[in-house]
């Protein structure tokens, strides 16, 4: 069973994607975390494709390079917390009767097989009990292909690192975006190019996650392209630069074209909140909605959702748990892109704290 949840030692965070390697080390500073070192290193096309490692040797050398050139200080520890690509992992909530440890293992495997679209003997499973209701246990199950996990462990070891834990991207993002002292439940809405991922963070865990491809950055662009009768690439540029304080006729048409998607997003958020409140034992109310991802910065989305939902809607702040100095050595353009690796760095800085999460 691969270790998604149970770490042992302090470590730094690493996020490997098709386009880059991101490394980040934090150290505890009072109730916040202080940045020790970070780096974003672009990698050649083809080393990683859709989250799958294609050239382990060359990728390992780039990981070493990323660490050697981290700033403001060089990351020299070998223990590492690594995220697995979200598009390759599966997270499900299962319910099973209360039973012995041995029976529980078999019961989870049997149920997981029905929901995970891969043969059960080809994946690593890990799980944790979220809550117990009426002699039943609600279990959060994570699964990832063995070949994928083994390749990530292999490349980290080739880079002379010691992988202590493989983390879920959703959990890492929640850890970065929500204040450690927060007692509230939050819904994080990650609006990506091809899909939007929704996940609830409550009591320091992520008990619920879902996604949709019907509302995403590319859909916003398509609507703008059709409404203004312009090419997709031109619509993408206008989406990024809209809007001025005094809207032009074109900008008004642009916003009108994407308002229906804002409404659909609000409806989806409402459904998720209602489902969570009605299907989980003693849930905290969700009054805090955090937007992240490339689509979160579209003009008008925050006031529109706030009005529709009558709840607090904010743009993500990945630095919320960091000790902010006057000259924080992170480029502003890098901050949002570091969300996941900051969450990994938090887990690495105080890794024993998350041993039961």
C-alpha cells in the first residue's frame, strides 16, 4: 500500500508537472511558516507527458538542478514530500460497516474496485476513516496506478532524495490556501483550462471532492469567441485583459457571454454545499469559498458569485500561512503557481502534525 497519508520526518516539497519542477522548503516561524528556499525550473518537452514520467534519468538531473539553484537558500535536505498528478489519482468516499482491521482492508478493496476505473491489483490504495455513523464507517480512499507511483519513487531516488510521502494535490492546495487556525469549513474551487475541481476542507481533511468539465477556462473562452465572433486565441487574450473601470460595448458583450457560466458555477457550488451538509455527520457550515486556477481571475466572477451565493467568495492567497516580510523572495507572477508546492512544503515543515490526516 502506497503511503498517501502517513509521513515520518521533516521534508521539503516537490511538484513535478509536464512543464516544470517546483521545489520549496519552509521552516516553522511562530504560528506561521518562513520560506527557506524555492525554485521553479522549466523542463524540456517530453520528459513528463500528462503526468507520466518518460525519461527518468534526465528528469532526475533536472530535479538536482532545481535544488542546487533554489533561493534565497539552497535546499540541501534529502527528505521529500511529492505530489501525484491530479489527473492520475482517484479519490472516493466509501461507507462500510464497522469491522476488524483485517475485514476492513478487504471490504475497502472490494468496494474500491467498483468505483476505480482500473484493475484493483494495478493500483496502490490508501485510506483514512473520516467519521463513524450508526455502526458504519465513512472512509476516504485514495488510489494511484502502481506503475505511476513506482516511477515517481524511482526518479526521486535517482535524484538522491528520500520520498517520505506522496500527497494528493487537492490536500496540498487546501493546506496552502486555508489558515491553519481556521475552524471553518471551506470550499475550494479550482478553475482550470479543461475542468473545474471542487473540494471541501473541514477539520483539516478533504472529505469531499468532485469535478466538472462543463465549466472551465476553455468554456469561458469559447463563449467569448462566439459572442464577439473572434478567433479562440483572440478571445483568450480578451478574457485575460478584461475589464476596464468603464466598460466598453465590447466588454459588456464579453461579460454577458460568460454570465451563464458564472450562474452554472454558482448552481454547482450550491449543490455541493447542500450535499456536504446533508450527507456528512456534524459538518461545519461552508461560508467560505476560495477560487483558484487560471479562471479565477476573470473580471466580474467574484461579485457575481458573491451575489448569487450570498456567501464570502475570495481569490486564493497561497501565502496566507507564510510569514510575510517586506522583501519576500517570491516573484509576484509565481505566487499562484506555487499553491500546490507551498502546501507540500507546509506538510514537510511540520510533517508529524499531519500523520493522522
